[in-house]
C-alpha cells in the first residue's frame, strides 16, 4: 500500500480515526495513570483514618492507665496471689493450715507434703497430709474452714480413727493446694485494658475480709507433735 492510498484512506475516515485515537489514549491514561492514583489515594486515606483512630485509642488508654490507683491495684493483686499463687507456696500454706486447725479446735500431730500432684489446664495442685486430733463433732467445721479459706484448697479425703474418748479422735486429711502459673501473654498494645467486673470486685472484697496473713519469717512450721504454747511469748 503506497503513501497516496494511505492518505486517501485517512481523508476518507479521518472523522472516525481521530476520535478513536483520542478514546484509546484516554483509556490508556485512565488505566495506567489515573486509576492507580485514585486507588493509592483511597488507600492512603484509609491508612490515615486507621492511624488517627489508633492514636485516639492509645491516648484514651494512656489516660486510663494514669488514672489507676497503683496502691489499690497492688492490694488487689496481693489478695489474688495470696488466694491463688503462681507457684508452690509451701511455707505460708503450712502455716495457714496449722492456724486453721488450731482455730477449729484441733491439734496438729503431724504435717507433711504429699507425693501426688495434678494439672488441669493452667491450674495445678499439690497435696499436704495433715494428722490432727480433736472432737469428731467439730470435723465438719474444720473441713468448712479449710475449704472456705482465702487460700484456694480442697479436702480430697478424710480418714477418722475414733476411740472411747469422742474428744480425742484421730483424723488424717489429704488437702489439695491449688496454684496456677502466670499467663505469658499479657496482651498487645492495641488490645483494650481489662476491667474488673462487679463480680470480680465482690470476690476481691471477700478475699480481703477472709484473708489470713501468714508471715513466713515469723511462722514456725512444726512437722512433729505440738506442745503447750510458751506463756512468755
């Protein structure tokens, strides 16, 4: 096809060729330039909105943290850990059990660590064996005092040996002591702050009322028979 033929075709169809070229150029411009820029603009606006919302959330979170009473939080954590510690607290638990036994009208003849331990999820337990002497009529009170103590414990089994004297019954108790390891995941910076519910506050208040504080440095754990208290102490 020579130059003259091409020129004639152009002159004949130029009213169609020029709009087609313009339309094709516009389509290419929209596809490869305008559309990507619009998508990028929308994405940037979305990211900006997320950053603004995150900044507001973190600001509110920081203000909430600043408003907390650290003394009150430490007190509540202390009550919770005293009731459900993160590790085996042999000394304080042994002292607490001896106090409960004494306050319930019994005498401890021996106390020892059991060989059994169990685990269910995060909850773990170990056993303490108590041999006590006292009135069999007060046994239900002793069991109730152990299981309603501020320290989470449960009586697994009881063996009773009674003689002629109802006030001198010998009893062997196997007590399960519960504890749980501290969770390793404490939440991310974007997670909301955990709040204590009204039920949680009620439990902590109950623990505060029922707590029996045992100082390990001042408590002597007796593994043999207990004698008469020193009247000069």
